[in-house]
C-alpha cells in the first residue's frame, strides 16, 4: 500500500464526512467528531479506507463495537465495488485454475488492503441499512469445512430478500466482487 499525501488525506476525509452526513441512518448515535478522532489516532487505517474508496467501495461508518469502542467501516456502494470484481475466492482457488485465470482473488486482495471480507451475519446487517447488490453479488467469509470441499459462499439481494449461495471457489464473474470491513 502506498503512503498518502496530505492532499489525498484531506480529500479522503472530506469525502468521508460528506458521505457520513448524507447517510446518518447508517450510524445513529455516532458523531463526525468521534469518527475524526478515531481516524486521527489511527492514521494507518486511512490507507485501508483509501483503498476501499479508490476501488469503488464508498466506505462509511455502519456502527460501533460496544466492547472495544472501535468504529466499523464497510463498503456501502450500491453494487459490489467495481474495482474488486472478477476475482475468485482465495489463493488456493486461483492456483487451481489452469485456464482463463482471473487477475486475483478476493481474500488476498482484502488482506493486502487491510480489510476483511464480511461474514454472512455482517452482510445481512449491512442490508438492513440499505439495498445493496441488487445487480451484483459479493463473496463473503466461507467456513473452513465448506472451503476444504472446494466451495465458497457469496450473497446478494434480489426480490427484496438477501440470499446466500455457494459456488466453486475458483469461479469468478464480472458481477461478483467483495465488500470489505474495517474496524478503527
């Protein structure tokens, strides 16, 4: 990950503040001053949030961990982030794919960005804050027993409902990406 310039940091903070103010329903009871204080105290997180933003994720605060006090940032773009699509699930799936290999995989890109894929519970909670993935889908964290058998999980929203599906971990589609989560 690159180091951000002061101009990039200022631009990112301005973008985050506007989004925060426009979508207050996502983070009731949290103020922008709380968010800014957390970001100022953890400048490393700005690199991850910048990566989320620059890949089309439109990150926003969606809550606060009651035990740790950490703020929870999540990709809130209407569709799966455009800069993180056409990826298979993980490195093992990428290696197993001999022909028509995608450019990368979701789990490794998330780790490189310093974020995690959403769990099914986190994905369903995000969907209570808006309508996400009406035309796309997003890989989610897959239990080890399913992954060991070659599968991986993804979710989307259709017919005003959230659906959980499975696919071979080596599969990839232009409309499937992943949403990330970051605790600051």
